[in-house]
């Protein structure tokens, strides 16, 4: 197959939208907003080189739909009309270079350290303690659930008004929607818990409310786990999650992005090495844990790094075995995230019918011109999966924090400006 014939650079249709390629920038928390959640020039500075490099579609880091749904400091929000102009400026900056952009909308639920994010308390489907942070949420009332559903719809409508080309509902990674789906975090006995249909109700209500606000022609996609990856706990496994995706396709969802894991899972969603990441966490959210958790983390993070290095070794396309099962059951596009970096691996994933497109996070953080380099078969800075960037979410702007790779990246961007 010649350069121009590569399936990676053919169009992908998502709902009524056509994007001119099958390599997507997946959502990564930017940590670049103002303290009250407004988009900033820093967001544009982060994404602009990717747009100039030709990436067809960017999915933003999660925008909170209500202030109490924040997960980290300096997170972008879509919870107020006043935020639309700044969001519009971000969108227009991407459109100026031919890149389309989706807004990922989300509510953290229990996956938050309230004092770290600056919110009063955590809420969830049920009052099940998060073992990774020690946060015990308060169970939402039915009236509060209905309010959050409306807030998802309001936030999505704001994103449409700001010019975003679509929205992605974050229903994975252990955030609030996932907390309703998963028996482990949903112990409710009312209409939002128990049976599969009841646990699906919150996501279905969110989608229907969004669709009612944005219309039938506006792309609405979801991010789902391929597995909750919760050994010895009643988390969702692939067949049940595929069943969720099938139900949402019947509702009218336009595409599914497949990932893996929750906070309690460890690091299955960012495989690699973890020494730099855990060391960086010492200056971030760890400072807001309980005294005993802080002491334990400070003492044992090197041991944890060794364990995680063994458990979560990097391999390219590590979610493809999940994505394949979604692809077999769905007719809408299936997007797979999971450590992609090389053109050959991406192309094989699509050509073999394991997914319809691949999404990349850390690869674009290390090399914003990754799409161009893949297309032209030229080289650029390469992510080494050290996950230092992950350890600084909430405290530093998202960027590459590996010294050698960062130096290469900065030099490349400087040359690009000259």
C-alpha cells in the first residue's frame, strides 16, 4: 500500500460528520484552565501544533458539567454560559487549521480528593469508598441525579454553541457515569441500581437529554471501558460493556472509544514505567490524602513503581483485544486508545478490523506533529511511556516531562516557528 493509500489517512464518518483520517488525539487532562474553569491561551498553545500538524480530530480533556463534578484543579469547565466565548476561541483556533474538535463532558463522582479539586464533597451512585484516594462519597438522591443529567445536557449545548464539532460522554475510567454502570460502585435499590437496565439508566438519561438539546445531526460519542479491570471486585467485564455499547448504539450514539480501568485498577490505561509518575505525585494530589496514606505513599512509592512496572508493561495497542469485541457487535465506529505510536501498528489495527480508528494521548504530548510525521514517514520526538506527565495532572500543565524527549520537542517547536 502506497503512502497516499494508507487506510489511516482515509475518511471516517461519525454520525453526519466526516473526518479526513483515522488517527485521533484522545482526551488528556490539560491542567491549563483558570482556577474557575475558563479555557485559556495555554489550551490553544497546547493544541495548536497538533492542528498545524494535520491531526483530523482532537478530543479535549474532560470538561466538568457542574462545579461539584470537578476532578482536579485547573480543569476546564462547561458549566456556565460565561465560559462559551473562551471555548469558542479555542475551537476557532483549531478550525483555522482544518482540525475538528470534540468536547469531552464529564462528572468525576467519587474519583476526586475534594480538598485537592476545591469542591465541598464527593458524590456517587452509592456511598462506596474509593480505595485509591480514601474518598467516601455521598449517595446521590434521585432529584440530584436528574439535575446532573440536565447539567450534562446544558454543558453539551454550550459546547455546541461554542462551535465544537461534537461531544464525547466520558462513561469510562471510573468516573460518575461508570460508577452508575458498575455493580461495584452502584449498590442502589431504586430505578438507578440493581439490574443491567437500571444501572444503564443514568447513561441513557444523560444521552437522551444531550440529544434533545443538540439535535439529531450533532455527533455524540462515548468513551467506555473495555474492562473495569477490578480483580476480586464486581467490576464490569468486556461482554457486559459491549452490551452497554450495543444499547447505546440503539439509542443513537455515533461512535465508541474503548479504553480500560478505574483509579482503583492501578495503571492499566497508561502502561509503561511508573517511577517518574509516582515521584511526581508527591507534589500533587498525594499532599491532600489522609496522614496515613501520605506516609505510606512516601515510604512505599518506589516499591509500588516496581510492582506497577511488572503489572502494566507497555505494549502497543494494549486495548485491541477489547476493541475487537466491540467491533464485532457494533456497526458504528469503534475507536481504540492504548499506547499507539508506530504507523505499522496503527495500520494493522484498522486493516485487520480490530477497530475503525486509533486514538493517541501520550504520543501527541511528546510529539505534537505526530500525525504529520506518521503520514510523511518522518521522525520526531518519541514518547518513552515514562508517565511523568500523568503524575503531574492537576499541578502542572500537561506536557512531556521526560528531559531528553522534552528537549527534542521544544527544539522541534522552536524550529517550526522560525
